[in-house]
């Protein structure tokens, strides 16, 4: 039986999402195949462990790391002296999804689920990600990059002339809809910028695309599979953080999405192509807009999507024929296969 370290929490605005994801993985990891160890990273960056690791585990709006946890120390392939075979680093956002944690795990010679340093960093930065996808000829919404240190940033009217009257303001390096605002008038613009800059020094302002929100899950390393597509039908202006993780009943998830067969094949093809273009491994969720005309736009690629019981990534695979426990197993095995291939190359260089 292999021992898997499930690492969660972190210092980003997606801390609670990560705890929810880890709680679900720990509950459904195949117990006949794996023994799991839960370790959290608190909001100050301290590694901690304990049983239980969470308090209010069944309440998405109140889940948190438990009080009086013990320090956890990663040394080589051991956590607090216990040998581990692989890591499931389900830490969303800053220092968990951006390549920083992936680099640390590689230095410890530990297999881990998900993309490497390059793919994680590129996928996390919405600006760089979109530039690469646009360079490859894929359709992405037009966007403008703004920095917190700029003193002469363009105003709403200037950007509306370039991008259209309805804008989305987003932190560049964050997910789960944290810090995102929809802006349709000048009075909302500065407030939206200030909100996004609370989470990142680099933000993007995007044009609005009137299309259906379609998502596809990708699984694999060099060889990839794409799930059936699903559709997000939010009750509000967009698929917000609360709609994703707190008020699950406020949003409809339609699986499979009601799309023509040729459109299904095309979004699956583009999802797999995006995965390859960004040098991703293991898993990713690719989000699209599909217009009434059939035109397909890539919204973004999430290299470490939510893994809660209401998250689209596992729900799409379940509907495609890969149930949640089997999905966890396959992701762990993909991490071990990739690690074995990379270790072989390292030995060859010596």
C-alpha cells in the first residue's frame, strides 16, 4: 500500500477552497490502495498536521484548519519522519498552483499530482496563458494588463472603446473567481480595480463575451483524454466564488452540455490542444464560451481545478465514466509514471 501526502491550505485567497478539496480527496481516496496523510499550510505559511486537521469540515463557509495543530516537517521523501510515495498538492492559488510548490517537491525528489513548474506558472498567469493560446491561433477574449504601481492607468471610457462597454476585471494570478468583478459603468470601474489589486499587483481587464459557459476536464500526461463537456448556468451575472463553493444551489450544472456533436468534438479537441500548448500534466479544466453562432472562445485553463464534491472537474469525469475514487487513483498513477520518466533522464545526465 502506498502512502499519499494530501497537502492543502496555503496563503492565497483560495485557502478555504483548498481545504474543501482536500477533505473530499481524503474521504474518497481508495482505502484498499492508499494510506493518506493530511497536512495543511496555514495562512502564515506554516506546515501543520493533526487529527482532525479541519474544523467545521462539513460547512463550506466556515471550514478552517483546526486549532493547536502540530508542526509538519518535509525532509526528503518523508513528512515528520514518515515515508511518503507521492503528494497530492491540492493547494489552489499563490504558492500552490503557480510553480513554487512544484519546484520544492521536485527538489525533494517527490512525485506529485499535476503540472510541473513551467506549466503551473504559465497556467496561473492569465495574461501569459492567453498570450500563448492566442499565439497558437486559438480564440481568447481581448484583454489589457494593468499594474498596481502604474500612475497613469487608462480609465473606464478608454478601455470601453477598446474592449466594449461590459468589462471583467480579474487578478492575474488567482482562481476560483476570487477578486473578479463585472463592470458596465464608470462608477463601478475604480472599485473593481481596487478589489482586484487586493489580491495581485497585476490584473487584467477583459472584454465580455456573450456565450454559454462550457467546461471540459482533461486527464493524462503525454496522452490525454477529454471529458464530456458541461455547462455552467449561473443565477447571477457570472460564476462567482459563492456560487462555486458556498451557494451550490444557486447555479445549474448541466452535464452533459446540450451541444451539437461537432461542437462537442471541437471543444474536446481545443481542450486537449490547450493542455499540450501550456505544457501541462495530470489534470486541467478548460473553460470556454460558445456563442450562438458556434464560435468557440477559450476563457481560461485551470491547472489545479477545485476537487470538492460540487466541483466541475470530478463531476465531468464521473459523467464520462471515471468515478471520483478511480479519478484520484489515476491521477496518482500519472504522477508516479511522470516521476519515473524524469528520474530516468536525471540518472542519464550523471
